[in-house]
C-alpha cells in the first residue's frame, strides 16, 4: 500500500507509528478480516472482539473521556478506517458504528453514563447503535417523529427507527427523539437506551448490497431513567451534527481505503495481463485511466486529512471540510473502483473477486451519514447562507 501521504504535514510521529503497527496487525489478521463469518451478526461480534482486544477501538476516545474539546483524534480514526476498509468493509463498519454509538456519550454523557457504557464498547464486548434515521426522516433530521415524553424522573420513548447499523446486535442505542413543542431541530434531544429495556424491539433485520448487521428498532412505551439524557434537553440536533462532523471525514477515509485497494489491484493486474500480444499497461487507454485513478486517490486523501487535521488542531466547527471530504472521497472512490472493474473485465464482475467486493462496498458510502446531495447543501449553505 502506498504510504506517501503519511509524509504530509497533517500527521505527527504518533500517527505514522499507529499506521505502521496497524498495517502489521492487519496483515497478520488478514484472514479473519477478509473472510468473516457469513452470518453478519456473528461476524460483527467476532470482529468487534478482535478490534477491541487489539486496542484499536480505544482510539474512539482519549483516556480522559468527556467534555467538549479535542477528546477524539480524528486523524487516528481516519487512518484506522482507511486500513480496515482495504481488507474488509464489515470490519471498517464495526469501528465506525462503535464510534457512532459511543462518541455522543464521550462528548455529551455524564461520568456515570460514560463509565456504564464506554468500557464495553472499547473492549468490543458491547455494541452501540446510532438511532437517527426514520422511514420519512433520513436526510431531513429535524423532521423526525420519535417522541420522548418526560414523566417524573423518567422519559417515555415512542417511535420507529430504520436503516440502523448494528441494531440487531446492539446492547445500547443512541436515540434521537422529539422532547418538546419546539419545531424542527430545536425540539430534539438525545438519549442512551439500554437495549434490554422493556419496550425496545428489533422489528426487522435488513439485507443490503454490502452486508453488515443492520435493521429497524421500535420503541413502544419505553421508559428510561431521566439521567440517560445526553447533554441538555433540546441539544439533540447539535449532538447528532457534531458527531457526524467527526464521522463524515472518517467515511471519506474508508472510501479512500477502498479506492487505494482498487488502484493497487489494478496496477498488479494491468502489469500482468496480456491482450493483443502486449501488456494491458502498455495501452494508452489503460494509462489514462490509471492516471485518473491516482489523481482521485490523492485528492480524496488531501481532503480527508485536511478535514481531520482541522478538527484535531483548531477549535472551529468543520462541517464544510468534513462535507467536502465525505462527498469527494466517496464519489472519487466510486469512479476509481468502477475503472478497476472495467480493467479487470469479466473477473471484475465475478462474485468473490476483490474488485467485485469493492464495487458493492463503496456504494452505500455515498448515501449513509448524509448523501452526496446533502453534503453539497452543507457546503453551499456555508457560502450562500440559508436561502
Ligand atoms: N454542529 C453543531 N450545531 C450545528 C451543526 C453542527 N455541525 N450543524 C447545524 N447546527 C445547528 C445550527 O447552528 C442551527 O442552530 P441555530 O438554529 O441555533 O443556529 C441548528 O443546528 C439547525 O441547523 P440547520 O438550520 O442547518 O438545520 P437543517 O434542518 O436545515 O438541516 C442538514 C441541515 C440538511 C445539513 C442536516 O439535517 C443533515 O445533515 N442531514 C443529513 C443527516 C444524515 O446524515 N442522515 C443520515 C443518518 S446518519 S447514518
């Protein structure tokens, strides 16, 4: 794998050390990463255990959990996702969802909630989910309909969430719900809900083109203690968006790992395959494609690590940088992988080949955590204001 981007000034020595030890670990565990158990729920638990034991999930927070500020090193998370997705979309997904299921607690949870939920997530023995999307509220978060009604020192949750990664295995859920009469974003709050609470039900598991554990969750007259509120009442939208600001750069990093793998596989393939008596690499049509692929990979890496560096090293909100990183890296990776499939020919569409896996695994990344179109809206709003 090309390591040249590690020379960029976005990184410190600890990042280069992390990348090299992760690479050695991933190579040693390639078998388990590339060929997980066929049952996605079992695979999720196995891989969470593997990543937890190796200490990689510990990077989802710094040792002094809690409080606003620079408690999460986004460059480390990006490097880990880039490496994991090279080998396995499902392993990458485990890291990402353990993150979405823990970062709201790390940044906005009380010490009690942190102590109750975070150690298990970092050890890979407990699993979180991020219950934001609803059937008619995916892109338009502020229209979500799940409610949380205060009743003494409890809240009562009612509603249905769908396309929730890790819902079938989750031991807790981060739930975004409407707590007050305030319309739109201001009426939302966030909670952590133990999955064993009466009134929580997994209503279905979903099959998607890049298989992982995913499903729908229903909350019916579900009573939770008031201390399970994250942040303050009415801060739910802010909690969701600031978590996504961190993770959107890392989605870009996962796309980068998929694209790098596609480029590496392509370089090997076109250097070996002969057509019309010449190596595929000798044709200018191949060279043009490979050059475009390389530029897409590097521009994706630049935007991903610019966003991660900005989050780690400045105090400001990075909605624009992370939207650009997510949008460009996922779209660029789709182009790179499509070119790889084209250059592999029949092998590229043969189930079980590496580029066929990459072709399926890249597609959801252009949708989840905000579609490409939503990222464009975020970028444009920063330039034009609300229109
Ligand atoms: N961090 C902190 N606060 C934020 C924020 C962020 N990144 N982004 C917005 N806010 C605040 C705004 O400042 C605003 O507060 P004030 O009213 O006090 O100024 C409030 O939140 C509402 O923001 P905005 O008006 O921009 O919200 P919109 O309803 O217009 O939504 C989009 C904006 C479309 C960008 C948002 O709904 C979004 O990101 N949607 C995609 C969600 C998604 O990723 N879904 C997939 C599910 S997760 S797998």
